[in-house]
C-alpha cells in the first residue's frame, strides 16, 4: 500500500466534508458537484480505483494513529484502567481523566472523534461499493476491500455503541435518510458477517510464508476469516469461530514473530551509531542482557504474524498526508519531565500519555517475570535507568519536577526507537519519520481465539489443538507450556494470556472484558487484583529513586522508587451505562431519530 496511499486532492475534496452518518445535508450534497464525483466512480480506471481505496486506508490510519486519531487507543485504554491517562498534569488530557474518574458524559470529545471517524470510513467505503464500476479484477478487489473496511468499522461501532446506525449506502436524503435511527445489533452483526464473507470471496491470499510484502498492508481472505471469527467470538458462537480460525491456521501462511534484540551495542543501527559517535565523551551504552521481542519495530513490517497492518509510509514526498505524527507525539515519553534514552527520538516531541498502571504492570510481571514479551511491553524504572543507552551517562531518569502519571513502569509498546526513523528525517530534527507499521490483527490473536473457542466448546478442525495454539503464544513469550486449557487460571489461563499478549492492540482488552461479562467486577475492584485504590481517585507522580545506585532485577520491586499520589477533587462511581459508549451529544441533538444509550 505504500505506493498507493496518497491524498485525493481535488477529486474528493468536497466529499470529505461528510463526517458522520447524520451530519450531511441535501444542500451540502448539491454543493459538492455530486454529478462529477459520481461520474468519477462510474468511469474510474484501475489507477483511480486504487486512489479511492487508498484514501480509505489513510482514513483508518488517522483513526488509529494520526490527526488526533490516538483517541482510539487512549479511549479504549482509559476504559480498561490499565494505563494512566498521562499528559503534563491533571488538566492535560481531560477527556481521559474524566473517563478514569467515571464522570465523563456524551460531550466528551474523544467519543465524538472516534464515532465521527468510523462513519467517515463507512461513507468512503459506501461510495466505492455503491458507485465504483467493477469492470476489472482490480476494481472488484477494491470494492471487496471497501466491504471489509466498512464491516470492520461497523463491528467496532456495534461493540462500542451497541445500536449504532447501520449506514450501508451513501445517504442521499431521498432513498436513504440523512437521519438514520438506531439499529438492532443482531441485524448489524448479520450485515457485518455478510460483508466479510462477500469480501473474502474476491480478495487474494498471500503466496505463503514471507508473502505479505508483495500484498502490502491490504486486506486478504485470511484477514476476513480472522475478523469473522472475532465477530463470532463476541456472540459466543464458538463453533463458527473455530471454522473461520481453522482456515487461517491450516493455510500454513502465518507464524509468530520470534526475533529479539537487546538494549546493548549489538542492536545499534545507523541512527544509534550516529548518536553514539556524536556523544562519544558522554555516551552510556545499553545492557546486552536486556533482551526483548522486536515485534513492534520496523523490521517486523509485513511479517508472517500480521494479518492486517497499517502501512506507515516513510517517503518524505508523501509523509505530510500519511505520517501518524500525532500518535508518536502523544505516545512518546515526556522529554520535559524525564531524560530520554539515547535509543529514542530525543529531538522529537513527546506528551507522555498511556503509561501502564502499577497494578497492570505488576500483574504482567507476576505472569511473565522478565520474559522477552514483558520487556517488549513494559519496562521498570530500574531497567530504564540502568539498562537503556543514553546520550549522557549523567543525564538519566526522572527530572526534579517529577513525571506525571507514572508509578515506576514505562510503556515500551509503540516506543519510538530512533533506528526505526528515516535517517535524514531524524537528522533534521523533525518529529515525523517513524516507518514502523501498525498491526490491527495478529496471528497471536488468531491462536488465542482458537484456544478459547476450543476451551469453551471442544476441539475444532485446525491442524493443531487448542492447547497447542495457546502454547505457541506462551512459548514465544518465553513461558512454560500450559498443562491444559482453562479460562481463568492465573498462571496459564486464556483470559490472562489475552490480557498481556494483546495489551494496547486495537480495542481487544475492552471488548474482551465486555464479552466475558467481567467488566463491572474488574473496574470496580479497587484491590491490586483489579484497578487499585488509586485509579480514578488520585493522580500520580514518579519523583525518582531513593538511591540511584541501587539496581533491581525483580520487576515487582518498587521499594526504591519515590512516588506521590494527589487526590482528585471529583470521582464518580459505577453506573451500568458504562457498558456502552455514549452517542456524541452533537449527533443526538442533530439527529431526531437517534436515541441516546441508557444512562447517558
């Protein structure tokens, strides 16, 4: 997709004005020059069709990673209480702080942004499905991709909002009202599955192991199978889920990524070597014994684990339209509160959101210890201070002002490694330039869904058992094999495995808690088995170490960290409305046919 993800300047400039299912107006459409736009679709050649679907991929990218699209990750993380909202202080990232305190409402901008962007995807896909001519195999493929993307968007809208309007055609104010009402979730699911099924019938499969790069970040049959299975899992239809998952497993075209790296010099790339040479007098090398999984590094792009990934174009000629700047800025560590390690983009912006809570990090550590998986996701402050490389050995750790929303554990997933940045862009000091792709569906998820479906309803038709599927994931993580399939076992249960393997992947954790019926019990448990007494009740500052010379290998040991908790002025309590997101206030006030979810 790298060569095709471009902006459609002029061609769709007017059409992009329609931002959600109920914000279009007939006079708007008339002003868009609809005849010319319709003609563009009706008479499109293959190159134009590729541009049209490329624009859909860009829109998905903005939802997930750029143009403030980080709302998606931040919102679903805040709702699971496994990450601190973050920012520079209590008044930064207000949307997420209000979520954590359970005092948010339908005017929360994060909900609005997500909802609007999902319907942007639906709108663009509907135009393709309704209006693009299918006069070639490539155009048929583009239509199939549009069906897959709108099914994906509708799946998330249904899971998060429940009765979200099913907008399956371009709204014209005549045959299809500009004001669609709430839909029956069951009808939504039937349509979603139908769309995935129709898409997979047309879409290609990759040639085999190592074949994803030839396809790029575009949809395949197997990605459709996996998302159909995800839909069946939501509805507790394990038999059909196993059928779809077996198609992926038995294809032999997917496998888990197993490459690792260390924090030491053996893993330094071009940018790291440059940084080291430029700071030869002060440089501190990283620790060769700190080994982690490189799954979320640029070297894993188009690997055999990814069934669907967003292709992040590093080409400077198109970067302005496709680079997920906001995601990197949002997720980078705060360089005004902590001295950044030398293996990250120290020249770039960093807003310090989404760091793990101590309860999550310690649950991870109890489950995984010092595994390569844990270190690829969460690092302890001791590890960050003692094991990471630095431009200056004396400039390490938290600054005197303290680091907001951190209890001594740092998020490594989506860490902005300097060696994944295009060298010339890094050298220029720009905040953009990271080329790492963003996976939406991984083979690890397929294996864990299959293990769960087998645990709940018996073995399926895959050429491995449910237990073998589970243990493939555990083995890659660096854990001992599970002796049996079990949902709730704290040591090897499937729920725990999904929690740690899929942390911050799409909205998996939130969706899992809801579909298992565990959400209320988890989010209201203020012990260390749940969200702790601090979540939503206080904000936290990591002030540093009591003794900077003390290093611990125990990821559970926080005795050397100085942490301060400040009470919040307002805190809400559980309400059953929290099982669903609210429809944005702007939507319910403009659309008389859209009823708000109960309690909002």
